[in-house]
């Protein structure tokens, strides 16, 4: 009997949904997040340039460790750029998926 009560509690719908404009300062928070996203993208451009330079320097100087670190930096920078650019879509996708769970 106790297990059935726990399952009923898990299935309880509290009726809470995201509401636009529910808190004061939401527009400011959106601007701050957009600015942080832009700052992250600019930082990734710099990291990509430095990593590509390390990769080229390591390749031409015979420094295999520097070359490997440069390649790793380029891949990490590219992945970070992908995630920063797709942040809105990723959050929207998973939020929509989560809203479908009953």
C-alpha cells in the first residue's frame, strides 16, 4: 500500500509552468545572458586563434607535444563555439521535451 501512495505522489501535477514576465528585471537578465554569450564567443575566437598558432608552431618546430595541444585546443574551441551558438536551441529543445513528460 505504501508503494502505491508513493507512485501517486510522483504522478502529482503541481501545475507550474514557465511564465514570461513573472519577475521584475527579466529583460535585464536576458540582456546580461546575451552579453555573456557574446563574450564567450569572442573568447572562443581568441582561443581558436591561439590554439591554431600553437598547432602551427609545434608542427614547424618539431614539438609534437605542442602540436598535439594545439590540435586539442582547436577542437575544444570549435566545440565551445558550437555549444555557445546552439545554446538557445538546445535549451529550447530539452525544455520542450521536458514539458511533454506526463
